[in-house]
C-alpha cells in the first residue's frame, strides 16, 4: 500500500472517527480547505450537564408585555455584523419599556446568519442590556432548524450566548413525509433535550403552510419545558382557546405563567381581550413606545384611547407587513439615523422606495415621538 498522503482516505477516516483534523502543511499564505468549517466550538462554548441544570433554574422570567424581535444590522459595504448598531438598538428598545427582546427571528435575518454570527448577535444583545442597567430583561432566541438535532444544538448555543428561552418553528422541508404525530414528537423531543424552556412558534407562511391548531398547542403546553407560544397566524380565536385552556398569564392575572403571545403588533389589543399575554411584533423595532402604550392603556382600563393607538399601530404594521425587513430597516434609517440594508440576495430599496417607506411610517413615528 502506498504511504498515506495529507487529505487521503486514511486521514479523512481519522477525522471522522477520532475527531482529529488532518495535519497538513500548507504553503505560506494559504489556509487548509477545512479552515472555515465547523468541527468544534471554542472552549467557552463547552456545555456540561451541570451548566445546563444551573442555567435552567436561573432563566429570567417572562412577564406580559411587548417583546421585540430585534433587527440584525450589517456594515453597508461588507455586510459584516455591525456590533455597535446592534448594541445601540438594543438599548433604545430596552429604554422604551418593553418586556423583553427576541433575537434570531425573521427581522433578525436568522436565515442569513451562521451559527457563529447568531451567537455573536445574542451575546452582543445580552451585554448591551447588562451594561445599560437591564440585567433582568429576558432574551428569547429563535432556534428553528430542519432537524431535531440541529434545533437542540441551537437551543444549547442560545443558552451559552445569554439567551433565556428558545422560540422554535416546526420543521417543514420534508413536510410530505411527516406522519400525523411527527410535529408533536419534534417539539417534545426538543423540549426534552433543550437546556432552556421553549416557546412554540406558529408561523404558517414561513413553514410551507404548517398551521398548528389549538388542540396541538394545548397538548404540547403540558410539557413542563414548553412555556409559551407565538401566534403569527393571526388567528385570535385560536389564541383565545389556547389562553383559556392554559390559563395564560396576562397583564391583569398571572395565571399559570404560560405565555400566549400574538405575533404581530396590529392585533395587540385583540390579543389582550382574548386573554393573551402580549405580543412579539416586528413593528416594535420602529415604535416600541406606541406598542407598550397600548398594553398600559388596556391595563389601566382606558379602552377608548387604547383603540385609538391600536388603529395607528395597525396602519403602520400594514406597511411593515408589506415591506418586511427591507421597509423596517429603511424606516429606521430615515427616522432614527441607523438601519442599513438587509443581506443579499434581498434587494436594497431605490430612492423612490425609501421615500415611500418613510411616508408609510410617518403617522406611526409621529405618534412614537410624542410618547
């Protein structure tokens, strides 16, 4: 047999079985092809059973209110993470009176981030909160993936990055092959192994139309580590059934502690009337104070004024729903001096589109600046 060469089957076998990287001497200025691949996390990402147990018992509690699915910001030229702006935005939101933040959602362009970048965003968010005097503000981390294994891995990374809870979408790529119990098994398996509690994320348009019904979510809520849900489906009847069956907490009653959250700011008031706990809504990136004010007015019994603000927020949210993260970032840039662009392949808005987005959000921002 000829001698083993660098990169040969023998060394690849050693890598797969023993976890060792092949020893290859590269010419000056070159890096081995595997240099950028993920073989193992750095030492500070090592998670032991005792770490999981201790952190699980020290997660920051969730309270009724507004949770903002934060935007991830990038350098306009290089598209590298803009750490300073992520931190700046975090503090602005915290100072607006929100109950918590959510990283790695649709607004956070989670699908455009590597695992490493996801961890950096959450760590930056946690550090910014702590440094600004908000050490008790919880962070929910989006942990959706297509396999049970990777979803659990994301939950572990969320814990290590400073996250308190995982927001989990159902997998959807192999939907035609699922059995009727596959989704329930998925959530139970993830909850069993996740080191942090999870919230079920029902967002049909993001997962090939999978729309979890109230019976399924109520059944899953019995798992001790499934502590809430986010309903971006917008079905307030479903929300009411879940809130009632789980005795969800709300601004006037702590209930069981289960969090039944609307997934859009345009039905915040309707969520509260249905017994829900609040909202995780992207529009709060632009107008967090307005969104918080609706809940405060409702809690104080000022329903007429709450309806007035809800109408303004709903009109603004329609603009956000139509334009997505492109419009949200453009509005932040126009009105608050930061925002930038989404990562490619999402397009950058034209000057005419920038002007239109600014007009679409004008009423909402005017309200926000009075609060």
